[in-house]
């Protein structure tokens, strides 16, 4: 399927497009691995049930934290490359928005990783009060707020610079509104997010995959133009 878009890029922009696309794609793959290794979590939300689940799945849970750590490193690559493209287009304010929201997302992602890793450790040690506290902490870390901000920033930047097709930029803004509602629900709700939160995660993963595919296609379209300019 061909996606119509126009963008003036130099040779280094082609490389940046491919780097951003690969960063987003690698993040998607590793984050999916992370979620699969975590399974659906404990059926029993009591400290004893949470501890039992973490002890029984210790190796898989720790492997999932390694996967999410690598995923966060990959999203840094995406943010850096995408931001450079926005600045080349003269949209410094939007580039700053992507950088700040991306940095917040990565920071809270590593905090969440630390909380989840610590939860496995204290569950193994049998500290029930610490298990309950860390379980609530990792479930309340406001990472979805940062996903909302990052999705809005990338969508607006993609629309203004024409790095992304209009339909995908608009889809990102719609998805961001869903994330915002989920964020407010998480704050106002008395219980932690359930498996319904997987819908939001899946929506973000699919949207970012489409972003990666569009950026890769843009690089393929721009590469012959860049070669033609060099020949002239």
C-alpha cells in the first residue's frame, strides 16, 4: 500500500527516517515480548497471591524487565532521530515537545521497571507489606500520561512537517484522547488497572508500528531523490 506524502529531505534525513523507523519497530517488538513474559499477572490481588505469582514466575518476570529496559533504549533512538527531522523542518517548538514528552516517558518507564524488579525481589524475600506497597506503586506510576503527551507531540509534529500522512496524525490524536481518559480513570479509580489496560497498550503499539512503517516508506521514497540531487 502506497502512502502519499511529500517531504524535502537531504541524504542525512533519509538516514534519520530509517533510524527513527527502526527505533520504533524495535521498541514495539521488545515491549510485546515484555508483556508476553509478564502474562496477565496474579489472579489473587492479596499480598500472598502477588508474592506467590512473582516467586513462581521469577525468571520470566526478570527477563521481561530486561526486555522493557532494551525497549526504552530503542525508543530513545526513535525520539532522537525523529526530533532531528522536526528541527530540520524548522519546527523547533514541536521538536522540544517531542523531546520533553519522550524524556518523561523514558524516565517513568525506567522507574516502573525498577518498581517491578523490586517487587520480584521482595516477593522472593517474603516481605508482604513491601509486596503490597510496590504492587500499588508500579500500578500507579503515571506513565500513561507521558504516553498521551508523546503521542500528541509526535502526531502534531508529523502533521506539521508532513513526515506522517494526515490519517495517521489524526489517528494519533484520537488515540491520545483515549490514553488521557485512561489516565484520568487510573487516578480517580480506587483499584489498580486491570487487563482492560491492555487495550490502551495495544493501541499505542499498533499506532507506533504504523508510524515506523510510514517513516520507512518515506525514507524509501526520498532516497532516489537524494541520489538524483547528488548526480546533478
